[in-house]
């Protein structure tokens, strides 16, 4: 129990190699973007972490729904782990976005629909973590967190739609883009390859972190049990 | 229980819901604590906005809808928090849960009760708003916006209030959980209210009305299904 199992160790190693390879591709393989220059390279971190944060919160909602149905404690542990990792990705997305926005939009922050929606989503999951901290009974905590995880996840697309009906300046690089978008660019093939590779590396990062976080929760529970046994003896 | 014909069961269900609503209304009519507090609070929020925003005549027209809805949402949390916290503190929640009634009837009773409280406050403050802001707020369409907006708010708020009553920091938790998930509702309500005030055409207004109705349908359904898991023990 104290050491990670063999497959997990291998997975962690693969993740580390993929992340390093991704950095190599981002800095040495992907071409320099003409108008924005070096700062555009942050795109390869920004996009994967943004969409993986959605995946992470989706995992939470699905695990929450399954928990309410099957009542397996493991599902709740995974839901919570996924929220925490999702929040890390969210902070990465917001930070990398701001760093990019300052040279590209000439401001760190703008009340653009995507940025606003994304921040509201982050606040929903901060509230999720706070709700959990306020509840002592583990079963009740698991049930309530599941309920809120589902409600929160339903509201995100509606929030996005509602804010989107205002005009947006966030560029949509993949798929269509609004006329008013600033800082959009056409992707060349090496850029697409780099982005796809970055996505793959981030998927591995997410899974590695998730497994480690679940293991940490299990070890924490074991410590609690041992403490209880020690006090009882 | 004896099997009963479906029509009978529906009317029984409605009687249970009505009984719960009546219970809340009757206890409020005797004490009049909550409603008076809500009305005073709503007026205070309005006055504070007036000072904070320097509302001159042109600004007033633009921000009146926003002030109205922010006052409504803030006031609503007072009622929602009280509605379930009171049940728990007096031990009457256990009584309600032990009663041989459908749990969803309990949810609808509480939610409709909360909706009515918000509407009663609106009925009192809308004429005052009309005078203070010198704007025609008492139009049929405006009342429809108020009805739809507060419905969704009461639906989600009742569910989340039933979560936070078990939390350690329950007085502060409700707004933190509730506000981020009600952002789309706020946007749609403010836009619809503002549009009606500005005399916008139906073509301009209808997306916001659709959003309000969509939000209400989705969240009433979700809250109705999830409430059962909240009161499970």
C-alpha cells in the first residue's frame, strides 16, 4: 500500500516523458507565429488545460450521479479528486490566458463571455470544495457533494450560452470565430501536431494525477482507521 | 396502503403540497418576522445602490433592472436560508420526513412556499420601485419576468438550502453555492426586465424569455430528482 503499484509507476513515468516531449515540441518544433510571436506558444498549454478542466468536472458529475445510484464510497473519492485536479487546470488556464492576453489584447483581463463563464465555473467548484469541508458525516458529505456536482455541471453550459449572446472577443481557433475576435490565427500542420500532442500529454497528466490523488485519499482513510484503532486499544 | 385510482392520487399529492405551503404561510402570517425583514432588506439594498452608483436620470433607466434583480436575489437568500434552517432547528424537519408523504411533495411544498415569499416581497417593492425610479415597472410583461425569474431561483435555492442546513458554516454557505449557478437566470432576467423597460420588441425579448423558461424547466426537474437524495436518511 505504501508504494504505488507497478502499472501506476510506469504510467507516471510515461506521463513525465510525454510532458517533456511536449515542451520540446512547443519550443523547438512548432513554428513561430507571425503576428504574436513567442507568446503564442502558451496556446499549447492553455487549450489542453482548459478542456481537461471541463473533462475533470464532467468526471465529477458522472461519478456523483453514479454515487447516488450505487453508493460506492470509491466513486465519491474519485469525484472529489477530480474536482481538485480540475481546479488546478482551471488556475493554469486562467493564468496562461492572462499572460497571453496582456500582449495580445493589451489587458490582463476582460469581461468577455468565455472568461466570465470560466471564472464562474471555477467559483462553482471552489464552492463545491467549501461545501465538503463544512460537512462532517462522510455519507452525507458524499451525497450532498454529488448533488451539487451535478447541479453545477448542468449550469455551466447554460451560463456559457447566456453570456455568449453578448458579443465575444475571445478567438475561436478551432471551429468558427466571431468577426470581432482579436488574436486569432490560422494553424499550420506542425501547430496542429503540437496541439494534439499537448492534448495527449495532458490527458496522461490528468489520469496520473487522478490516480495519485485517489491513492492519497485511500492512504488518508487508512491513517484515520489506524488512529481510531490505536485510540480504542 | 390501499391502491387508489390515479386521479385520486394526483389530488392527494396536490393536497399534501398545498398543506406544506399553507403551513409555511400560516406560521409567517402569525409572526410576520421574515416578510417584514425581507421587504426592509430589499429597500435597503435599493437605497445603497442609489448612493453607491450615483443614479442620475439617464443611468437610472439603464441600471434599474439590474438593481431590481440584485435586490431580489439578495433578499431571496434571506427567505431561503430561513425556510429550511427553521425546520431543522425546531426539529420539524424530522416530523415532515417521517410523515407518510412523497418526498418530492415536500420539495414542491417548500419550493412553492419560497417562491410565494419572493413574489409577496416583489408585490410590495415593485410599486415602491416604480415611484423611486420613476419607471413603469408594473407592466404585465415585467410581472411575467418576475414570475419566471423568481421561480427558477426558488427551485434551485430550496434544494441548495436543504444542503447547507447541515453544514457547519450554514449562514454563509447558501449564497456561495447559489449565486454561481444562478448566473444565467440573473442575466436573462436583467436583460428581459431591461428590455421591457426600454420598450424592446418581442423579437429582441424572446431569447431572454426562452432562456428563463429553459432554466426554470431544467432546474425544477433536476432539483425535483435530486432532492430525494438530500433528505435520504
